[in-house]
């Protein structure tokens, strides 16, 4: 068992280091790397630890992998029928005002949706993050317009800084466009889809889903960060 734990931990650490070298450092990958180091230390001292430590580690690992697996499976459940009135495209952070792979995957999914339903209105959600001179919504609009979606099919929600605010501000905007209500689909990455749907229902929306994949190098950081965000949402609805 000790060898299995150390081998698994070492492989995960190599992956984390590759991510840290090749991508931008974020909270998720830092937390993931910290967890991997704890696993390696646990494996190194495995034979000398008390039984209660083993029980705690097994319980923690079970919760971690159970929630991650649930998010991955839930996020790959496509329910759109391409007849919705509105498409929520949820933002993700920019780096030096540039779109990153995670957000690009969402935008490419928006383009695919447009090919199947060019009559929908797209609301692009995302405000200003740290060291950004443009909003996420503005960067998203530039990408989609350059790819062929007409500007008059896009609504920018450029104030939000969280998924909760994405829905809070976007629903206020859309109430003016659709006073009699609207059908909605959500586009975001698979790791993020459960929480997006949870918050949509919190705002009395009944969305369908059109999930985007998560780039391989973004898996560990995004799923780890999302696990923490899901617990926060369950506890505080934010």
C-alpha cells in the first residue's frame, strides 16, 4: 500500500508541476499541489502512523473523489434541444486580457450552439478580474463576433465577479428583454455545470445544459477549486 500511495502521489505531483510550468498559477492548482504533497508525506510515513490517521485519510479521499466524479458525470449531461431563447455563456478569468483555454472551450461551444440555433440571444457573463483592463464579457464578445456571431445577438453582462453574480445580474437584464419569460440553456465547462445549474434554480430558472469540455491541463486545478466552491454554495447559496 505504501508503494501504491507514493507512486500515485509522485505521478500526481509530476502532473501538477507540468501544469504549474505550462499554465498560469491559480488557486485550484495550488490547492491540488498541496493535497498531493500531503499524500506523499502520508505515504512516506504510512507504516508509522496511527490507525485513526489512516481512517481520516481514507474518508477524505473518498469524499474528494466522490464529489469530483459526480461533477464530471453531471457536467457531461447535455439536455439542450437547440430551441431555447437565451444562452448563458458563463465567464472565466482572463490573463493579460487574453482568453484562456477553459474559457475558449466555452466560447467554441457557444459557436456550435449558434450553428444549431442562430435565433437565440447570447448573454455573456463576466466582469473585471485582477489586472484586467477589459471585462470578460467584452473579450468573449470580441471572440464570438470575429467567429461570425452578429453583435446584435449578444448581450454583455460585465459587472459580475462570481457565478452567483452572473445569474443575479443576467436575470435582471433579461427581465427587460423577455418580460413574459424565456427558455434558457447554460454553457460552461463540465466541472462547473452542476453549480451553475444549482444557482440557476436558486434564481427560479429551469435551464437546459450544453456542456463544454475541460482542457486536460486545467482538470486538476479547476475540479479542485470547484469542489471547494460547491461546498460554499451548498452552505451559503453564493
